[in-house]
C-alpha cells in the first residue's frame, strides 16, 4: 500500500512573538502538535484503531496523544485537506469537484491560529 502522507507539525516559537518572550515556563505549558494525514488510509488500517497491520510507532503516538474518532472525509483528497486545515466543509472553503481552492484563500487555517499563539508551523507533503 502506498501512502502519501501530509505531515503538519508545529513547534513552539522560542523567539519574540507580538511582544511576548517565550521562556521555559511558557513552553512547558504548551504541547507540541503533530498532525498526520494519509491518503487512502482506512479507519481500521492502523493498529491503534484495531487494524491487523502492525504500526507500532503510529500506535505509540496515538496512545500518548489525541486521536480523531469522528472525522468525515470527502471523496476528493484536496477537499479533505481543506476541511481538516480550516474546520469548514469543502463547499464553504470554495472547493468543488474539478475546481481549485482560490475562493477559499481568505479562510483561516488552524496553523494560522497556532502562529498567533506563539507556535511555528510546518506542512510537508502534497
């Protein structure tokens, strides 16, 4: 099975952010966030969700973190990514079959919200 993951991870920004200096106390109070989205991966494909395939590293991440248990995807992967990143349905973002996300450029993503809270964000993948 070929997986094309999108890994969106965030780390704390230890430099000045809007006049606030991040120190060790502030950093200790904020969790690191790693969000992994994989195309063509079924709900029960991972061990942590009851799948037969051994996925010990992902299972450990799931055991020590937060898992999505009620997430509905769209048939088109770009629409799913848009929904996941913005918290909106794909038609609210501007994604329609055969279209593009140009209409949704004014939507705020959770990465932008995290940046205002002092996080640095990174997205890798499609």
